C-alpha cells in the first residue's frame, strides 16, 4: 500500500500548461456552451460591480446630498446626465428608481448566475461522460500484462474520483476563476476612478492577503495530494479484500485485515484533518484582514467625508466594494486548489491514457478458418529472461485434438495465452495457416477461438446474457442448444425465471460446477473453429463430468481443440499429448505411445491412478 501511495503522490505536480492545454481539448465539442458561459460570467460580474455604484448615486443625490455644493465623483456625472435630459430630481421618485435599478441588478444577476451554473454543470457532465468512456475503452484494449502490474482499485480510482476532480475544475474552477479575475479587475478600476487615495488605503493590506493565500495554496495542495494517495490505497485494499473475502474468512484473518484497514483509514482521516486545518485558518484570517481593511476605510474615508472631498454614497460603496473585493481573492485561493487537484488527477489519467496498446493490429489480415497452428522455437518470459517457455515447437492440424499436460507452472496455460495474443513472444514464431499471428487482425484472430478457462467469470445480468455476452450474432436457439449440450439446461430450468434469471455479482448463488457449466455453454454458443479447454472440468464432480463427456466428444468431432487438464483420464483419446516440464516439451505422442515410453507422462498417470484408487 505504501507503494501505491508513493505512485499516487508522484503523479501530483504543480500547474502544468501542457496538461491544461490537453484538458481544454475536451471542451472543443462544447465550445459554444463554454463561450456562452464565459459571456454570462462577464455579465454576472458586471452586474455585481454596478450594484454598489447605484447605491452610491442614490444616497448622494436623493438621501444625503452634500449641502451647499454639487455632488462629487460618480454622483456628479450622473447628476449632470439627469439635468442634460431634463429628468425629474424629486428625491422620493429618485430613490424609488435607484431601488428598482438595484433590485433589477439582483434579479438579473440571479438569472444570469443560474443559467451559467446550469450550462457549466451540464458541460461538466458531458465531459465526464466522454472521459470515462475514453478511459474504459482504452482499458479494454490494454494487454493483460498491464493489469498484472496495476491493482484494480487504482484503476477504479482513475475512472471515478479522478474524473470527478476534473469535473470540479470544469464546473466550479475554470470559468469561475475567469469571473473572479474580471470582478477583481472591475472593482479595482471602479475604486481608483471613484477615489484613488482611498483605494490605495484599501489595497495596502493586499500583500497580507497574498501571503496568507500562498501559504494556504501550498499547504492545501500538499494535504490534497496526501488525501488522493490514501483514498487510492483504500480503494485498492477494499477491492482486493472484498473479492478475496472467502479466503480471509477461511484463514481467520478478519481481525488482522481489519487492523490493516484501520491503519489505512486512519491515515486517510489524518490527511483530511490536516487539510481542514488550512481551511480553518485561512478563512478566519481573511475575515480578520477584511475587517481591518474596512476599519481603514472608516478611518480615512470618514475623514474625507468630514472634509467634503468624499461623498457619503461613495463611502458606502467603498464598504460594499471592499467586501466584494475580498470574496474573489479567497475564492481564487480555493479554486486554485481545485485547479491543482485537476492537474494531479489529469496527470494520472493521461498517464493511463498514454499507456501504449502493445498488442494490437486493427489493420491486420482477416481470418475465418483454421488449417494449422504451429509453434516454432518459441521462447517467452513474463519478466525479463525468466523463461516460462523454452524453445517450444509443435504443430496442430485442423480437426486434431491436442492435450497439454504437466505439473503446475510448466507453461501449459501460457501456450494458450500466447496463441490468443494476450502476450507476445520474445523469440520464435507462432503461425496460424502459415502466417505469423501478429499479422492478423486481433479481433478476427480471437473470434476463431473459444476458451473455457480454469478461472471462469460470470457477469451481472441474465443467464442468457452471460452465455451470449450480449452478442447479437448468437441467437436464442444457439445459446439454448449450447446449454443443452453441456447439461446446463437442467439447473437453468430450475431457476425462477429460467434463462432470464439474474446472475448476481461474480455468479453468487451458483455452485462452482454450475458456474463452470455456464462458462462452457458460453464457449459452445459462439461455435468457433478452435476450442480451448483450460482445466475445463477440474471443478466439476465426477457425475457432472460424465454427463458432459458425450457432449464434448460430439462437439469436438471435426473441430480443432487444445485441452489442458490435470485429470489425465479425460485426454486419453487425444490425437497428440504434449508433456511440459519446466517450460519445455519433454515428451509427445498418443496416450498409448507415452505409456509405453515409460517416461514423465507415465509417472504422472500412475500417480493419479494411485490417488484415485486411494480415494
């Protein structure tokens, strides 16, 4: 788990313009919405700036006009405009108009802000949809070796919480930051225009705000990185232990594993508490600085009002602008952290999306039939030169049944994985119909095979959907026929809704044998030229195994098949048996030939025979 946290932490970097530009590409399909949102933000900011100015003019012209002199500043310009057009200056009517105008700015501001938030949130949801679709599609194409190296919980974090972090940036960060900057610029301009001396007094405390904001951004960014790393560790731990809960309970590890989770959970809690500290300090300090700024306005602005160089309305407007000036600054600090979170999430997401698809050939040759499979001097290792297969060569002709036997870890399952191009070999060649498998279209190559694996998997959905995998080419008659052939229809008929009965997660509620029969029916329903049985009957009891043997024999007639089995009694009729030992083919021949040779195969067979006799 420490390695996972370290990996997550390394992905969290400071603002990166390259990442930002790449993120902006996801806005392109929605650029009209984004442009309209920016316009609405500017309009909302303008309405926010206009409000205090209306109050200042209303006070100066109709509530507290200066005695014995004309209005000053903005109020004087408005008064000149009123006299120019000959409008009434009646105080009652004037204050009514000012109040209505101010109310209009509030209502318009609400409507504009509502529209902008709806637009941005809709756009964020569409972008999340596009990004999650892209990530999941990319994950489906990555080679199996990638998943051998990366915990499922970490990948789930990429698709869920990391994408959510990007959504926060698009909905509450990017455009809103632009609006905050516009509001700040507008307020600064208006204040200097109204009274530059008082504006300088107000802005004299800005360096303190900048210092506090920098401290907050740095601390919050560090704690956010810790939170993200530790939630990824929790996700990976949960996925692993929920999937393996039966093993945990079998070995009475509940308390031990609960203790490990408690440590991870406590680390995550502490990271959140650390982040709360920065927020708990930042906002009260900003409030304190804001109060100090308002006190300066009262001290200096009040003196100017007494001296007649500043109107009461302008002083009131300064109060309101001061409050509105500090809000965008504190918002920018928090939104900067949203941006930092998005940068960290995007770094991890793009690292995943940039993981090359090593095994792919969409432009390769088509293939529909199989005449011959040949392994020619094949060497393969999962890691470096720790060879799992060593100089393996054999030929399987159309219609033949070839069996692979040997001790666990001898390389039998690896042979089928290489044939399906789950991995690519380091040396030698794998040929189908005389052509290297790497030259074929990958989808077309895999369609000629059906595999019943030792590690079978059932998805949520109906029984029928698990057999057909939602493939429209597999008719209802074909899937039911496959179920009948493997005797799976017997237990399916007992289910409440038959083929439409729902399969719970990972096939919960079905026995091991029933799940394996469904997996076997799935392979038969696709009616492939080549059938691979990887320990296909290892988890089925003797009675059930006997029931499907006739169906298997009928199915394999005229069909190429590769059978991997520990039960050597199930492969006695194979056309050729390959005996693997430490990654090499030590023996090959029919059952009778290998028994007469008296080598490794005979020893394996006799060991199993004795074990069966004892049982």
